[in-house]
C-alpha cells in the first residue's frame, strides 16, 4: 500500500471498478484494478507472469457447492478485483470528499413480515432442531427498497455514512463493480492468515442497546442469559471444527471479549492456530461461518434451503483480500496473507433495487418475537446509514496530534469483565491452554480411522486422538469401504444429524452396517452421539426423542463410576429402564431417573452420547482416553 498520489475524487473518477476499505479507524484504502469472474476458489488469480498479485474477491454463498453442500444456486459470480493500485487516504479527507446528500428510498420494508418470520422461527425449532437436524440455524430475511439515484453516488454516500456513524466494525467497505454494488460495516472477521497463523473470530449473542445507550446493568442481564451464552459456545465449537481441519495444532481459543458497536454489543472469542495451506484452501475448508449458517454446517445449508425461499447472493459469504507476503517465503508455505470479513451488515444495490439481508441464530431456547427483534437490531446500523431509520451520533474523528483519550468501554467495567471471565470456567482447558506435544500416553502409537457422519466434530475428535498419540485418518461415511472397516486397528464412528431410527436415510443405513460389521469382528470400536445411538439400537436398547433437545447442553454425569462434565448435542437418546446397569454383554451408564444412556462398554467396544471433543466437555480428554483404552483392551484380557 502506498500513500495517495492524488485526491480521492480524482482517483475514483479514473476507476471503473474499485473498493474502499476502512480497517484501522484512521485511513481509507482505495483498491482499483480489472474485474475477473472465476468459477472456483482455486481459480482466484493470485499470480501472473509478473509474479504474485493482490486480489480482492467477493465470494458468494453459492460457493458452498465446492464442498458438496446444498443451496439455492443463483450463479452469483465469484468476483475478483485484480489490484493494480492500492493507496491510502486519511479518514477525514475521505469524509470531506465523499457525497453526503441523502439517497431517497421507495417502497422500503422487509420482504418477510415480522409475524411470518416468527412462524419460520417456530417451524425451525420444532421441525429441525426438534428432529435432531442440528444445534442452531441462521435464517435470513431481506430489507428491500427501490433506489432511483446513480448507483456509484449511492455507494459512496452510504460508505461515508457508515464511516461516520457506525463504530466497532472490522471492515467498513464499498465494493463497486459493473452491475453490482456492496456497501457494509461487517463486525466479524471470518478468517485471516498472516505469516502462517490462522485466526477465526466467532461472534454471537446480540445485545440490542436500549434507548439512552447500554449500561453495565443492562449488559449484565444479557451476559447472564443462558440462551446467549450457549449460542456463543455452539458457534465456537463449530469454528473449532474448521480450525482443526486447517491447522496442525488444532487451534486455541482466547476470550471472551465484547464487540461494541453503535446500536449492538456482541460477545466473541478469538481462535488461532498454525497452517501451511494455500489461503484459498483455508477459505474453502472454512466456508462459511456458523454465525451466519448454523451447526452442523453441511446440514445447516440444507435447512437454509428448506426455509429461505430465495438465494442468498453474497450474504454470509466473504470479502477476501489476498495480499502477497513481503517476507521470504519458505518452500511449501503460502505466498499470500488473507483477510476475510463475513459479508453481513451489508447493503447490495443491483438494477436499482436495494437489499439488506439479515438473520437471527435460532436455538432451542429461541423466542420467536425475540428473534424478530434481533433481525431489526442487526439491520439498524446499515439502515441508519442509508437513511431508512434515524441515525446515531457520529463516530468521533481520530486526531493523531491530540492527546490520547481512551473511549469508555463497557468491557472495562469490573463487573462486566468478571462476567465474561466466568464463562471460561465452564470450558475445556484443552482448547483454552497451549497444547503440549502429547502422544506419550498408554495408547500412543496405535492407529484409527474416524468415520465422518456429516458433522465435522470429527476433525476435533481426530485432533484429540492425535494428541493422545494415535495416527488418525478421517473417512466420510459415503466413501469408507468394508476393507477399511476390517483392517483398521480402531474404528471411531462419529456424530451426525438426523433421526437414528430413520430407515429411509442412506447415511443411517450405512452406519448401521459399519457398526454391525465392526462389532461382529470383535475388533476395537468407539461410537459417538448418533453412532452411539446406532450401537445401542443394535444391542436391543430403545431409542426415543428427548422431551427437549440437548443441543449445546453441558451436564455432569456418572460414567462408569466417575463423574464427568460433558457437552451434549443430541435430540434423540438411547433409553433403558432406570437402574439398568447391563444389557447383554454391555455395561450401561445411564441417568438414574430417566434411564437415558450416557455411555456403553463391552468386549472390544465403547460408546458415549456426549461430545468429548466439545469445548463444553471439561473432562473430555480424560474420558476419551478411558473409553479408547477400554476399546483397545484385548477381549478376555
């Protein structure tokens, strides 16, 4: 990036396509260059004959088809600006030179009425979460309006307004390309990679500021909310799945922190790990943030397709800036750094029609009208900037010559800091603390295959097994062969969405075959969550839906005589008569009151209903080692 060679208006006038980006509060970056549309992430042109190139890519939601996920495919292009010039202007210069006259809107309003959206919330809770399809889902609706003004003028006006009135954004931006405009203030970095360090920033929980602004008292009530706390933990779990797929060290979490904006405050964690992957591969493996899709990711895409009538376009995709590394790059390391905010809190203008998509995270505790209110709150920053609702006070200018004055932050209040810190007492130390090399325990040197049943909790599970010293390969349920099942030293059948009793599901049918084949062989087997239920069914234990789903629920349970704090993500359960301790050859660990089965073990096999790999499983690693050790113990020993 170089200092500005001319005025911002002159530079904009000379550019057909451009991006304005504010990232540090003091400067506005201008990127100009040619536009290239490509089909796949791997086609993003990071180099030409002259060497590495800087590229800004608009990645639409439909790109999830690269991972085999379902979506309404609108063929929105993966649009790249191949940057020829990247210059910086002072924020105050940009504010002074950009247009500020209001842009008139016609026929403004949400495409889905409040009551209709509340009905969607009810259906998702009952028909999706209630049927075991996942822990949480984000369903959007769009604020729309007609715009008669010149599109570039509208884009520059809205960018200026967001720069002046919205605070706390990770990126404030305007991206103008032929036939398409995106202007937003995204609070959330989806993924970045710098010098081999990958960072993800899951943000969840939304506190809508009351009239007069937020106070420690009003924020405390929000921070003590079970629904808001569990919502954040669930998205952290989902992003740790992604980190475990792209980072050799699995990732470590720090936080929680507050993300304070003009009208909202969110809670957030930061996840970091190391990776040597090409940044395009990192982006592919992390498509897209669970904070704007749901969990588990693959099934969330299917649920979104069922409950959203239209394609998402770029909403919940990313704006990805690939910047050539200036340092000497070792052989095999990535040649570019990556900075990719999520495309939320963004206005799109195409053919004179404005669209501001916004969604709420639906969980088992969701109140339909509370989620309606959340969509209004999330849209408010952008809607205020474009003049659809009254604006907040401007963000104060940064004067580099003035004495530093720290802004008043709610996170600095001792009571708020204590509430935030208290959340970590519930979490697994394994993911909070630096992870040592591991691999020296009693099961080190063994090998395993982990069968992925369409929930990438398997990546976290595999990382923990590697930490225990096992050599691990993950194989999708649809590709695992009988020869692999027979040959593996240990088979771990993972969790997944759905009803374990469903005879029409090819996935459930295949997992029944895998579990039965492995049990018949007498060779070591560990099953988790959905696969635990399938194992229980093969032992003649009844399966039943829970009265209330245990999605993101932490419980302390007795597992074969030892208490264990475990995270649960289940809608169905195996159930025995209360007091039952054995079923055939299997020892049963069950709830003494309900008979819900928490774990099973027998000759050459063990199983667990909870997710030992979850951040909610404080005793996850200890329990995992116990169960794997049991499964690996020779029958009769």
